[in-house]
């Protein structure tokens, strides 16, 4: 047992196995029902990442906020920086679903994209 040992939920499939991570020089994962859980547990132990679904302000559209998400997961340690960058952002309609809203958000090499179309309405 080390101080870093912990439990995490595998989110690679809906089954949601509860993984036990034994973290030392090596990482031992237990509680998984398939190999994906081992990969997930090892990544969670050393380099946890999360996808970022959120909204940003949009001008000249029917709704005041546009749903967006990160195209890939970003390092968990960078989430606050990502949210801070998006908090100050204001995009302008029209926007197409999948359009890149921010390139390389918070220097993560990950883009933020629109989750839906939003027409211009003035
Ligand atoms: S360990 Fe395998 S079966 Fe269990 S939640 Fe992860 S992907 Fe699904």
C-alpha cells in the first residue's frame, strides 16, 4: 500500500468497473473486467485527462450561449486554465456544428468545437 493508492471508476464502457490502483514504481490495476480497464487505470494514475463539455457566450444568435466541447480529452491539471480561457470568450453567430471555436486551448494542442449549428438572428 502507498499513499497514492486509490479507487477510480472506469468510464470506458457503461459497465463502470470500480478499479483499485496500487501505485508504486509500477502501477497495478485490479477490479477490471477487460484490458481496457488496465489501460484506463494506468492513465488515470499518471496522466489523468477529461473531456470538456461547456458553453460559451455567443452574439447575434437566438440563444445567449453556444454548447461546445473539447475535440479530445485535455490533461486534468489544465482544466481550470481551459475554463478560464473559455469564460472570457464571445463568439459571433452564425456557427456550424463541428466548427473550431478555439484552437490549441490553454496550450493543450486540443481544439474546442461547436456542438451545434447556431444561426445569425439580429
Ligand atoms: S474495465 Fe472493461 S468492462 Fe469494466 S468498465 Fe472498463 S471497459 Fe468496461
